[in-house]
C-alpha cells in the first residue's frame, strides 16, 4: 500500500505533469511574470466556472478577505460578525483593519456559523457578516442573506475551503459558494481543493462598482500607472501560479467528486458506531466538497485516537484545537463561555482524517479499520 498522506499533491501532479509543465514553460518563455496572459486567462475561466461577473485575483486568501473589507469602505470600530470555530485569518483581517470582530457560535450539525448567533450579535454598529464555508461545506447562505437584508448588512463569504460547493436555495436554485454575498473570497494555497504551487487567492463579486474598487486596491490603488486613486496594497496573483491554476481548474469538479466519493466510503464504514459522528453527505445538492473529512468523537478519548492512528502511520489533525475567542490575540471581555457551547464542545471532539483526490480503496479501508479498531 502506498504511504498515506494527509494531502497527496505529488500523485495529483503526476497525472497532469505535462499540462502543468507546459503552462509554466509558457510563462518562462514570454517573461510575463506579473499580470501576464495566464492571469487574465485564469480570471476569465474562473468567472465562467463560478458563474460570477467579476473575479479579482490576488496574492493569497488572507489578502482576499482583507481587500474585500477594504473595498466596502468599513470604518474603524465597525462591527463584523464571524464564526468562532474557524482558522484565525478570518478574524485576523478584521482586527488588522481596526474593525471590531464579533465572534459567534456555530451550528452543531454543519459546524458553520449559527444563524441564531448572528441575530443575537447584531447591534447598531454591525456592518457586515463573514460566514465561513468550513471544511468544504457551504453555510446556510439563504438564511444569512435574509438576515443581512433585514438589517442592511454586507456579506463577505470566506470560501477558502469550499470552492466548487453549491448552495441550494428553497426555490430549487443552486449557487456556487462564494458568489452569493456582496463579496466572496478564496485561497489557492496548495492543499486547497483548487490549489496552486505557492500562494494565491481571489475575490468574487457581481457588483461592477465594487469590482472596479477592488481592482485598484490590489494594485497599490492604481488604475493608471503612478495615479493612486484609492489606498491600496500590493497583492497580485503571479503568472506562474496562474499557469498552474489554469492547468488544474478543468479538473476541479473531478477533484471534488473524488473527495466526495472518499467521504462516502469513510462514512459508510463508520455507520452505526456510537462513538463516531461522521459528516452528513448530501447527494443531491453538492453542498460539501470535503476540503477536510472531519469526525466528532463522542464519549471517547479523541487525543488517544490520534496517537493510535499516528502510530499506524496514518496522519490526522485537529482543526481547530482552540476557539478564536480564547486565542490571546482576540480575547475580549465581551465574550462569555456560555455564548460558545457548540464551539467549546467541537474543539474537544473533532479529528480530521486524510482527504485528497488520490485516496484509494486500500488506503481508505486501512484508515477506517484502524479507527474502528480503537473502539473495540
């Protein structure tokens, strides 16, 4: 059996090596390293794939979130609501811009931001909501947008983990995660479902005015060289990373399907075990593209399970071991522990198993057998 990895980028690359290499060589031959034709080609292809009017490429996913907030013209002290159970980048950019982060609990069923939590957190200072599509599962965007409309709030989707996921609305329509709010952001970090071979990111919007503003912000605030019309940053997707993404984008649906297939096999094996809560898989809406396959371990020692798996050569991880409201950088006297019952439970229960496009049946059986062996 091939060595099990948390993410197997080498095997994925081997299958498309010629296409990737040729795409990179084109950049080297033309010496168009910044804003070259590969970047413009990727931008257009991703707009078509996402069904969105504007894609603004940038240097990484964290920048994408920050630039999105800058584009909305939020002011220091404005409150931005987001989930307590997620990676720190989401709250990091809020704090960097001297906005006020407001953390709320998540829903136990899907681990995404609680709609009731959003409603309880809204004050006259609230200006925006940042739902995170955690682990590849789309948040309840229909409900988020309804709350935002009711209170006249902006919505910025953090879609770093769920590119390609669909949100199904009550009228039967489907919309790509990241394209529903006023703005969406994503990351092309190598381990993402659509990853480059370095850093990269993008912002999505259907608003022409916002798109124009963002295109200036990513390029030092310039629309014309040496004319700085807005306060900007230096955040551009370089042409070599765009070349890699051009090679990989046509395979994104295939990659996501492979992840979903692996998730089904995992969940089938764990069915009926009283100590394991597997992620729900929706076969009709593609709302989960499994950036991570994350279990909840009930009435058992999660950390001992981790050591059991690691001893067998099976990588695993806890995303995330500490809630944001308990991180030193983001502690705030406004927060009470009773406000985060679900998050505080999840950090003690969650464990993520290997998840990538190259998992084979033998590896999945060995992983699932090893997990089940622990509970005997």
